[in-house]
C-alpha cells in the first residue's frame, strides 16, 4: 500500500494577490482602492449605504476578471503534486482556484458570489443560498429567491468568521504550515498558527516583520513570488515528499 501524502496547510493573505495587481488596504492607511474600509467592508457600512458597498464590490469583480494568478499562486498549486495541500485564504479572489489549487477554505468569503441579506450562512456550510455571479454586477433591487436583497458573499468586519473552525481542523492536522503574504494582524486568522501540533515546522513568507514569536517559525523576508522559490528549496529538507 502506498504511503499517504504528508499534509501541508497554506495560509495566504493579501500579499499573495498584491503581485497580481490587487491593493492591500492595510498598506494604505485604512483605505482600500481610495475607499474607507469602514464604509465598504463592515456590516455597519452595508446597512448604512448598500449602494456604495455593491458598487465597490462590482468594481472589484471587474478588476478580478482581468487579473491573472501570479507565480506564487502557481507555486502553491504545484505543491499538490507531492503533498496533500489545503489552502486557507483570507483573500476573497479566485486566483488560487484559477492557479489550480483544489482544496481551498475561504475564510472571508468569495468575491464572485452573493447571498441573501436575510439568508442563513454558518459554519455548517449552508451554502445552498449562495449564488455564483462570476464577474457580473449586482444592483440594489436584485433579489434572492427568498425575496431578500442580494449582498456580497463577504465576511464583513463586525461579522463572525464561519469557517474558522474548519481552518483550525486543517492546521491541527498538518505536517507543515506555510503562511504567505499576511502580516498576521487580522484575527481570528492571525492566531491559526498556534493550532499547529508540537514539532510542526512553520514557514512565513512576508517582506515585513511579523508579530509571531514561536521557535518553530522560519521567516523568509521576501515577496510571495520570490519567497516561494526560496521555500521550495527548504521544503525538500524540511518535509521530503513521501515515496
């Protein structure tokens, strides 16, 4: 009987998609594409001005249509050749999917999907009400089958993160944790590395100082694309592929 592939959990943040042309709001003084994040990425902002929020995500969807996965996305997808890989991403784009990754946990929702404002969405995965709109625009007055206004399938600031328990399970089961392009400042995702079992190596790829203090951490201070090249060389020693 062949040996099972070793498990790699990959936690990704905005730094992965930044090299595909997506702005990272935490690097721009609380602005995201010139919008205040409290206006377009919070539940209070949604109730205050639904039209503004819908317009913002329509713009983001249009940008995503023209974006392409970069070398970091492709390198992460390529890990599946030798390892059992699950990507946990804080990003709402679909660039991991388009790069070829097959197991992805979207912690903060998905840009190409919408759901009823008054619908049910929780960690049990009641995604029957979630609608894939691709890159199409959504307008005020567009209704779900239950008659409710459609809203972005995004976890806004001020809302619970339904899939965090699933992400914890993935990290607890992994043989190696790779963190790419995140400053580990957005909770609860920032605390996921603490769930890695004793002795599991942790690699962080990010050009900035990361506020994580754990002797298991190897910090590769580089952008995602270059850092993945360095990580690939380290991986052969840290977790040789199962024969």
